[in-house]
C-alpha cells in the first residue's frame, strides 16, 4: 500500500489550488453549471474556455480537435476532481454530448466527424441530446423500433423516443434507429447524428417528479438526414452505443460529489434544530449520519482502489460494476436524511422562504434519476451477478395462448 | 501509487491462506469447535513457523517489523477459515500494549517470546470499551481483584493483559494464585472467550498506573481493524459459497442461481461487501502511516464491515435454504464468528458513536 503522490503530482495539486484561488471569485459553482437544465450561458462558456486552456476539462482530447492535448493521467484527473469539488467550483460542462458523444466519436468517428463536432461540443457551442430509449425499449434497449429507411442519399426516420434530456434546447441528437429490420435485433441498429432543427421533429417536455421538465418525449415523422450522418457502419449501432454506455456508466456515481453532499449534510445537522435541539445532538440522527459516512468512505476508497488498479495495469474485476449501483442509493439516502432532520421543513422546495441553503427535497426527488437512469438498479444487479459473479441469465419466457412458457 | 497489497504482501497472503485452507477442512473445524477452547495447536504452530506472530514486532525482538497492514492480511485469512488461533490477542494486541507502554525489560522478554511463538496472550479491554453486569477490576499496589468478562482468547492463554479503567494496563500470569478463569459459552466455538475472576492476584503493570490511555486506544483501533478484517474474510467466503450453491442446486428444472431473486441477493452482497475491503485496507494503512486518521477509520471499518457482514451471513444462509440452517453445511461457523466479532470491542452503534465523537459531533 503506497498512497503517496509523486512530487510531480503534489506540484500539480499546488498548481490547481493556485488556479482555483485566482479564479474562485469569478468562477461558476458546481450547481450553477450542472444543476440546471438549460443551454450553457455565455458566462458558462467563458469558464469552459478557461478550463480547456488550462487543461482542467477536455484534458486528454487532442489539440487538433480543440482539447488541451494532455496525456492521460488518472491521478491528475483525481486531483482536479478533489480540488474543484472542495472549492465548490465547476469542473465545466458535463452534458451527454461531452461525456458520451465525444469519447465515442474519438473512438469510432471519421476524421471529418471529429473535426466537425468535437471542438464545438466541448466548448458548449453545440449541445447534444441522446435518442436511445423508447416507450417500448428501456432496459431492453436493443428492441428499439424507431426506423430509418434509405431514400436516395437520405435516411428517413420515423418513430418515438423518450427520456431525451435536454432535447428542448439541444442543437443535435445522437440517435439509435433500426436500419436493418431483417437482421437479429442487436445487428439491425445504426447510430446517427441528427440536427434538431430538421423538419419532422416534435419535442414535448416530460415533467418529472421534481416539477421540472428534465426530460422530453421526441416524435419523429419523416425526418430526413444525409446518409453520411452515421457513426461507423449500418447495423453496427449497438456496438457504437455500447462504447458510449461504457462512458455513461462511469459518469454516474461520483464519490467526490457524494462526499460534498455528506459534508453539506453535516453542516445542516449542526445548524438545524427541533425544540431547540440541534439535529446532530440527537443520537438517532447522528447514528444515521455516521452510517452514511461509513458507507461513503467505503465507496470512496473503493474508487481509489479501482483507479490504482487501472493505473497499475491490473485487469478490471467486478469492482467497477458496483459503483453506479451503490452510489445511486447512497446519494438517495444522504438526501433522505437531509429531509428527515428538517422534518416538515424538509418537504419545502423550489425556493420556499423556510428552506435551508440547499434544496434537499429537490435533490432527493432528483436522486431517483440516479437509481433508474443509465440502467435501473435491478438491471445493474443482473449485470453484477452475471458479469461479476458468473451467474446465469434468467431464461426467457414467452406468452403463448395457454399462459407463460419458457423459451 | 498502489492501493492494495505489495508483491511481498501478496506472497504473504498466498502463504497464509494456502496453509490455513489446507489445515481447516470442515470436519476438523467441527472437531475442534467441539471442545470450545478456541485453540488448535498445530495450526497455531504453523502460523508461528510462517512468522505470522512477529509481523508488527521490531526486528530487535525477533519480529519482521512489517506493520498493521500485514497483520490485517493475516487476520483476513484467519476469518476466511475461522481458524481457532489466538492471533489477534497474541500477535496484535499484546505487542501494541508492550511496545506502547511496556518497560525495556518487559519488551525484551515478552516480545521475543511472541515472535518465537513461546507464549499465548489473552486480552481483556472491556473496561475501556463497555462494562457489562458486575464486571470490574480493582488494582491495589500490584494486587488485582475483581472480574473481567470477554477476555479475548483468554481460555488457553499463558498471560493475560487487562485494561483497568481506560488508562491502566496490567499483565497477569494466567496461573497466578487467586486467578480463576471460566469458559464463556459463546455461540462461536472457534474462539476461546473467558471470564476471569481475580482475588488479590499478583500482576505486573504495563507502564505506570494511569499512563496507558493512549496505548489502550491504539489497541482498540488495531483490534477493531483486525476484527473487521476477520469478518470480511468470513463474509467473502459465505458469499462465494452461496453463489456456488446457487449454481449447483436445481429447482423447477433450473439452477436456483438463475432466478433473479437469488442473483439480486448475491449482487447486493458483493456490492456492499467489496467496499469494505478498501475501507479495511485503508484503516490499516492509516494505522501504520497516518496516525491522525487511524481511530476514525478503525471505527468506520468495524461498524460498516459488521453491518455488511451480518447481512451477508443472513443472505448466504437464506440462499442455502433449509440446509443453511443445519450443521451439515457448517456455514454457521462463519456466521457465528461474524456475530461474535460484531460485538467485541464495541458493536456498530458504539463504534459509530465513537466516530462521531472523534469528529467533534458529540456535545
């Protein structure tokens, strides 16, 4: 066990701290950038530009595509995360275009696609949404039915997508469509790049339990885009999408963020009183806080273990599969305790005068997205047991006219 | 950076695990549990020959001067096999007591004996971690009277180290005049827990009276980390035994491991258990390298691992169905080790409260 960082990395940490000290006053907070569902403001774009120039975001994206062009260095990445979160300064834009499309294009896109999309996307000039899920294709995404047929030099797309977050202000959509209806379901899908201004796209906001329209439904009627607007080949879309999902699974579940939430909870418990007694002075609440802290420490150190394994070239084990699943519930419980220590006040949200500094109710409601999005907790448990523990898949069943039957 | 075992520690782990696994088939666990003394002499001897008793002892006293991290690797292997050996008391807690507060002569004498495997210690810390019923010790000069409960590995030990209050440590010969020890009938028969009755028994102070608070606190930290490592090892075995059983056992013409109800239980077990490994490793590392973090990490490592260990023990037993409830499968030895460890040196509620106190959260 050796957790000492090299001198180079300690120097890098000082550099990051100095940068934060210099810019803290004018920098947007974490929440100002990531807590909104609106297009990036000029202010956020200005900050994004500064971050890219200094290598604090888009760090490993090559210079020729508009990135910083730094070498992949997991420890520097960790240091950036830690220091920015500690200072409550935004680490920059994290939309689906940046976190999912960009890595996918860098891996599988043509030179022209990389040139055209990577730079504007990381600068926040082009905002993307993800057109994956459909009303009938959620956990079983590969059964998607939205189809695209080729007419001349165009794909003509018809169908319906759901859970397309940020579609109402996106410029582009990376979308999965069925192009080869006769192929087996995983081999009939293509991954297309669709401008949101194309005629035939109707976006309807989907109001969620938070009261906001974080998501949308998207209806596609004879939407025409060029046949060259495809990533990789026809019928290879499932493989392309999996490259993207890999990035999404890594993205959801950040122990540093959970730690910031837990610290905020501790602060709340020292301030909030009932009958004049602080929450932290009530043993039942205090015990719940300590339980969550223990679990958080476990997950945080677990993530450090995974990073270290990655760094030292160890083959990934089941450890990576559990992070998203465990963090989602942990976040949910941290917010739950925040509400409980406030009692009735905890039910207030959206700027009520009696609220505390943070909107615990809204964060709590929002945390369901972490449990369900990017593969529900139940799907995660299937993956963990199958890939992590080598257990068999559930046999398929089919409904015939006599009842359910195994296939 | 390396968050994990060094190459040498990997070799140590392989050697200890290999030895213990070979020595502890279920039949033999059942046999040595029958007498309830918590000692299997051949296994203890084997560990001594592998150098396991000297890992935290400096070289000048015959040890290998490794650290708590290495001891933790060994404790995890002991938990995997529920080996009945007085390791935590003799090789972890006693050396910490002697190194922290012992005189030169005491160190010279006893640490060399521990390294060489010539002595077994029992350790009682309940005066500092929680007094039950009418337990209580009284020291007058060098005469010790009263009752100590739950002296860890105390049944077969040659020497006992006991906390008197939370700031004084004494050592007493287990065969001293005025000392009686009785077996406590704990459900875990693989560890010898003792009731020790003292009536004017001669004892030796380890450090001056009232001077050992810091040493006792270090013993508690190390003990919590070690017990957590044992429970982790035991829980990991239970998890994989449940998985294996679920793949073998057929009902409704298919392995029960293909039912999502069983798969999800297994997924929950591993998801909750895996982070405990990193937490325990880090706590042990903090004990060796970051003393200001050690107590807090020890509290959380113990509390969290014991909560998860209990859940894993229950789920693994459930997955075995009726067989899990029988002695035939022997799963209960691991379950009972986890249950005993949960309570020793402070249960989860007590260790979480200690964690809160360390952070200034208790008024």
